[in-house]
C-alpha cells in the first residue's frame, strides 16, 4: 500500500530536479508533515524555506517553481504556495474514498489485535433519567 508522506516527498524531490533547482545527486531531505489547519491542505512541506538561502532565491519563488514542476499524480489535488514559503498539498477526496474501498476489499484491518484480551467499561447515561 502507498505511503503517502513518502510518495509526496519523492514527488517534491522530482519537482526540485524538474525545475532545475537541484541536481539528482544533491537532493536534500524533503520533509512532509500533516498540515496544522485544514485550510492549509492535507500535507505541507517547508522545502522552499530550507533551500532558499542556498539557492539565493526568495522562498516563494522556490515553492512556486517546485509546485509547477511536480509530477501530476492521481492522488494530488491542489498544490498551493503559501507565505513564507510552504508548499500546501491537498489530496483528492475521490482518491481517498477509493483507498477506503481498498481497506475493505483487501481486508487490511482483519489482523489488528489492538486491545485484544482487555476489557472496556462502557457507560450509558440517559439525558432523561427514569
């Protein structure tokens, strides 16, 4: 199954090379994290902030070049350059829905044993006591 964070990091690296910002042999470590706010996308990368000084370019210029040069993948929705130089990445909702179908069809959760052999206390409280 696809590791989305790793795939996005590879896509950003490909974008750096395609935009001729770095050589394949000089690729930096690309950090991709979950976005802190939904309006900032699903994932975000500060790659332009990390490279701007080395490239002697403004972070916003770097992130715009990377976003334009990134390969178009089935899971990528909108790519957005955001101040001061973040790449905000939106994942296509249709792609995510299809992955949920994969979980069910491939029975990817049947081997989970979290909590096995432990008991849980479940309380029910009526809003209108009888």
